[in-house]
């Protein structure tokens, strides 16, 4: 009896969370803006990979997607805040957040529903990039691309994208202005990705704590996964950071009147 009630409660929890997730998806794709954002993302990556001479993989003479994985985190710095900037700010602005609070939804269901909705949109944007790998494999005249390194890089990129999404959700919960949410989210993502790397190069830290400071940044763990080795420490770093950001968001919206 207890097990049956637990399963029913779990099913009810996921059903409500899916409702929020579906709402985020529909809100993003209900206008041409959503399609335009993803279109610009894919166009920019294609230009970087195949057109611009300084970054084109066709100029390197070997089959590798390393250029894509080097530039993708920087492009996602703008794509993901554009996806998440309406999540909470729009709810606050039009007054639908108060309606959400009247429904049988806990803060956890609201936050995780919005998070998974935005992650689903991000994965939809990343899915077509698999064509890049297939194209390089088809054009290769030798052994083709390194499957292990490419798979590890994609896993690292997905983890990085989910952290960016959690940042966007968290930052957006503090404002009702979508422009402020976009700029602040992009800035925080930049600090988490590159800030600790830059800090580790300070003369006062060189040779002492530089390695430990660098480990605090996303780039350290992202590069580690890009080698094709999935380390438990990297997975724990990403999942812990996502969990902490979403817990902060839950705390924030619980205090929202």
C-alpha cells in the first residue's frame, strides 16, 4: 500500500513538472524569435567551422571537431541566456507567477520544470550539430574523427550547457527585466567558464594555489571531458553546481511575494 502511494505521488510530481516543462517549450517556440535564436546559433557555428578561414576545419587537413568544441562554449554564452531570460522575468512581469503559486506546485516543481524545459530547448539546438561530425567523417580520407574524444566533448558540452541553463534560471529569478536577465546571465556564465582560469594566472597564485583555483572553473572540467575520459570528479562538479544553483533559485522564489 505504501509503495503504491509512493509511486502515485512520484507520478503526480513528474506530471506537474512536465506541465511546467511543456509550458517553457511552447513559450519559446510560440514566436519566430525562438526559431531565429536557434537558427543564428547554427549559422554562426557553420560559418566558424566551414567558412571563416582562420577557424575553418577544412584548412587544418585532419578530421577533428576541436574547433567547434573550442568555440561552442562562447557561442552558448549568448544562446542560453537568450533562452532562459524569459523564464522567470516574464512570469513576474505579466503576473502569471502569482497564478503558479496558487497551483499545487512546490518551488522544486516550478524550478526543475522550468530548468528541464530550457534544457530540452538547448538540446534541440545542439542536436543538428551532429551533422558536423557526420560531414567531417564523410570528408575524411584516412581514419576519420576520434570517436572517443568527440563523444567525451559532446558529453562535456551538454554538462556545460546545463550549467549555463541553471545559471540563467537562477539569475532570472532575481529580476523582472528580460534584458537585465540576459546580460547578467551571460556575465555570470563568462565568470564561471573563464574567470577562474584568469584568476589562476595571477602572479600571487602562480605555483601555489593556481591549480586549485583553476579547478573551480567550468573550463577545467570541460577540457578534461574533451579528452574522451569521463571522470567522476568532473560529473560531480557539474551536477553539484547545477544542484546548488537550482536550490538558490528555489530559495529565492519561495521568498517572492
